[in-house]
């Protein structure tokens, strides 16, 4: 099943190029970090908050933008569409697992997404040159590992909600709820460190930060060495939980699909 | 008279169509409240750190968010469904039938597909605005001018969408473009004076979400200069005119290019 | 009712480059090619006539229809329909015409047909009493009674087309444009549609302009045909004369009891029978001649299939 993976990647890349207009728009629609960047820049302009000056704000949100994009996926919409139109049936008949196909599709678009992000990065760097920092090697390594885990959790979350489409018409509605909570709890709209205490405490226990805040904080050098491994371990736990849930809901969904018919 | 009858008939038809799908009022209302909650949450986080920002207090900024939620509700209920329907028509080749009806095509296209249930979001937004209005001690005059400006702002949004729909005749996959504009409008949940430079200019005159959310909030505070208010109203009228021109031009192109 | 003079329609189509390099290049340099869809078309149709537009795919039939209904602007030429310039899309004009397209519908998909009727009644500003009368008439003629309350998406293709026709005729237009109305329908539905159109034309006096691929449509409905191929007018006149002019007349086949001779007057031996292709006027004489010359076992007089006539016509270069 994995032998065809390289080919899938190649085809996925070609597809990504063909749909480049859509991809550009997709990247550009994640304006929230940029908006937040402007707002928090304004807040910091009146005086730094703790260790957060304008440079730190810009750094945080630029990293948020980047990490957001390399961990994002659209599989929840793909699943909804395919289940609704019956396009999933031919996929299930192929010797390749449909989820592997979607993973390949997602990974294949990475190079292009990176290319599209580049001008944005340059723009922000030009706007706030003080954001530049030199990360220590271990933060980079752990940050990248953390980003991979974040990707896995985010992808699995979308698979879970996508699989709900086997059971309910409300799949996308529920995903919207998840997305709303995610945007609050993941550090997407504001740095978690700056949230009110009670919220910060609550969010430590929720999975949302594992999909964004953890890799961003690591890469930005905001995490002390001794805490870093703890964060990664927490992420790993969430990876297990989400991947497990995704596999479960998928299998249940497919079983129902086979019982009910396309 | 017959125009009124036509409009009513269109709205009735679109209402009946929506009602065909089991509309979950309670679910939608719950969603609206939840959505309002996480739209306002970042505001509280920000103002927790800085009690005033560019002359705005948390309550005053809350008015901006309230108007933003109302605008989103209007978009989801009255604007987006029509846009999607037009794109579908152009794609399927059934737009011709719209042109064959003896009613102005722009009017037809603005009314023929709506999702009235989403107006619940407007109610929630109005609630937020009401809360903010009490906090800033807004009187009748302020409320009236705020409402007027909100209506002008909504007209602006409609004109913006007309321009987007007009482009559907050129690039058929316009639904992505509408996502892009929606994302840009997201900036409207903050008072526009928080932005600076180019961004502020864009958000006031190009993608005029600033006019839709900030100006009514300023009016609520009683701080909108009459000249600015009239300017905004005038701008809405001019923009509507431009949108009409864009529409007729693209119809002309459609009727010379489609085969 | 319809006057068309020197109608032309030319499309400029951008040439798209191949592959990634080509599409990049096409952003900068726009190469266009011109496609002539309709070339110098002229004809005139009287009120109440039933005319068929015939022609191969891409001949310009639909384009012409769209120009007549105001959906498309011609590159050059004049047309006057019901006294109006269609491109102005005057509401008064739009009330006098209607267009029905096969495979595309104006019916509201999720609602029963009667809702579309109600909407159209309002949009066309019809007097309630009169509109109800017309609606009843259409329902009766098209046998729509059992379908009225079912959502359109639950109807079969044939049922949908019948409802489509009713919705299109509520405002009793003077001109009925039909673009491939029977495409995709089963035989029964096709017959029903044809019968209805003929009936309606007689009852209401509406002018009918019909395009179709199905010879049976044209043969059943249109005493007059306009043949368009390559965008140009190839023939405008009675259907029966078309076969005459381009079909090489009729084919007379005589089977003889004994072996047939190589030739016999106008006849030539083909596949063991005597065959003659003659204009209609000469058929009687030839038959008489054959009966007198040989012992006839079987005799048949065939019309050339219209398809053959048409392929010949389409193959002809203007």
C-alpha cells in the first residue's frame, strides 16, 4: 500500500500546481494571525507586556502563520464532499487506503504552500525587522518534531469530524464548533501566555495548544529547556489519542457506509 | 406595484426552498451564541492587558464586535447564498433563465436564495450592541445614527458582493474569492483606528469593513463627526453606483461571450 | 414576427498554452483565435409559423436562438423579434417571448412545480384570473395533475420537461423558442412533447422556433426548416422539398421474377434488383415503364432518409 506513495506525492504536487489559484487563496484566507499581529503590535506599542515587545509579538504571529499553514489540512471538507456525492465508494475499492491518499495529497502540497508563504514572510520581516532572532539548535530540532506531531493531531482531528459525515449531516457544523474553540485555545488569536490566568490553566489540559502553540513557542525560544520535553511528551499523548479516535471513527463510519450503501 | 409583488414572490420562493431542509432553529441559535462568544473572547484577552487601546475601552470596542456579528449574520443569511446560487447558475448554464425574466437581474439575483435562519446571528449581534450601548450611555440620537450607519454599511457590503458576483462571469470559480474577502473582513472586529498606515486606508476605503463596524460604534459613543457620518453615507451611495456599473458591464460581457 | 438580416457572431477565444510553461506564458501574451459561430444569416418568420432549425453540432443553431431571445449580442447584423430589439431586454419584450432549453431548467429544484408557476405568475405580472385559466389549460394539455405536488427533483426527465413547458408558457408568449426540447427523453415523452407543441401552436397562435437533432421532432412539427451548417444558411424552405432537392429524389426498387438485366431505361442493377433514383415527378412514369418491361415480383418507392439528405447538405461547403 505504501509503494505507491512516491507516485501519489508526485501527482499530488502536480495537482497542487494545477490548483495553485485555490492554494494561494487558501493561504491568504488565514489572515487571522496577521490581524492579530497588527492588534497586538498596537498593544505592545504602548508598552511591552512582560517580555513581549513589538518584536516578540511579530515573531510569535509570524511563526503562528507559518506553523498554521504547514499543519493545516482540508480533509474534513474532502471527506464531507466525497461521502455526500458517493465518491468515497470507488476510493474504498482501491488497494490504497483512502486516508493514505489524503495524507499524500496534504504532504504533496507542502512545497507550494511554503513558496506562497515566502512573500508574506518577507513582508512581515521588512515591517518589523526586530523580530529576527537566533534560535538555539535544540529549539529548532524540538520545534520541528513538535510541528510534525502538531500536524498529526490536526489531521486526525479533521479525519474525526470528516468521518462524522458517515453518520450525520451536521459534520461540518460540528467542525465549525471545534474550529471556534480551537482558535481560542491554540494560540492562534493571542499568545496563550497573555491570556487571563484561569484560561491559561484550563488550556493546559486541552489538546488545542498541542496543534499550534507548542511548536510555535518552542521555535520562538519561549520555552525553558526543562519544560520543553514535557511539552513534547504531552503532545505525544494527544497524538495517540487523536490518531486512535480517528482510526476508530473512520472504521465505524466505513462499516456503516458499507451497511447503508453509497 | 408589480415590482413589490415580484419581490415578495421571490422571497417566498427562497424561504420555501430553505424550509425544505430541516432547519434546526435551536441548533442555529446555540451556534450563534457560541460563535459570538469566541468572537468576543479575544477582545477581552486584549483589553485585559491594556485597559484602553487607541482611545477605545473594552465596552466601546465591544460595540464594534457587535456590529461585526450583525454584519456576518447578514452576509450568511442574505448575501452568501445568493452568491453561491449565481455561481452555480453560471456554471450550469441556467443563468440565462434569470435574464429572460422581466425583472432587473441584479434585483433577482440579490433575493432569490436566502437563508433566513442565519439572521439569528444578527439578533445575537444586536444583543451585544445593546449591552455596549448601555455601557457607553447611548441615547436615542446615538442609537438612531448608529442604525443608519449600520444600514449604510450593509449596503456597502452588498455592493461589494455585487462586484464579486459580477466577476463570476469572468472567473467562474468565484466562491474562493468570497472566502478571501470574508477573511479580510475579519479585520473588522477591531476598531479601525487600531490599524495604521496602508492597512487602515484599505480597511476604510477599499474593503470598507471599517465603515461597517467602526463608524456605527463611534456613532453609538456619540463621537462620530457629522461630516464623517455624511461622508460614509455618501460613500455607500457612490459605491452602490459603482457596483451597479460593474454589474451591467459584466452582463454585457456575458451576453457577448457565452455560447 | 421575426426578422433577421445579415446576422453575424464571432467569438474570440483565448488560446491557452500547454503545461506549466505554457500557462505562465499565456499570462503575459494573450493569443486569441476567432471562431465564427454564425455567418451572414438572414431569414424572416411570420407569426404563427412553426420553423425548425436543423444542423450539425456547433452549427450555430443555439447561438442564433440566443441572439433572438436577447441572451447574446451579435457581432453584426439586425434582428427584430415581436417588434423589439432583443438586446435591450425590455420587460415588455421578455413578456412576449419564452425560451425552453432541453437539459436545463428554470424550475425550482426543491419545490413542487406549482411553486415555480406561482413565482412566474408574480414575476410576469399576470392577472390572477387569466393566469389561473392558462395554468389550468396547460395542466390539462400536458397531463400534469399528478405531478403538481411533488418536488421537481423527484420527477423523471420527461415529467420535468412537461412542467418546464408549462412554466414557460404561463404568460402566453407570442414566440416560443425551443432548444433541443426532447433531448434525453424517452420515446413516449418525446411524442407527448411534440403533440403538445403542435396543439399549443394551434390554440394560441404562438410562433414556434425549434432546434433539434431528432429528425422525428422536425418531421412531426415543422413544415418549414432552416438548415444551418458552419454558421451559414444552407436551406430555407419546406421540409418536403429538402429531400427533393438534396436527396436525389426518390429511390424506386424493382425486384424481378427472373434475373434482372444490367440496365433498363432509368434503372440500374444493384444487389440483384433494379434501382432508379428519380425526382418525384418522374417516378410514376418509371414505375409504369418497369411494370411493362419486366415481370415484377416486388416494387418499392423509398424516400431518402433525411439523415442522408442532411449529411450531404452539411458536407457541402458554402
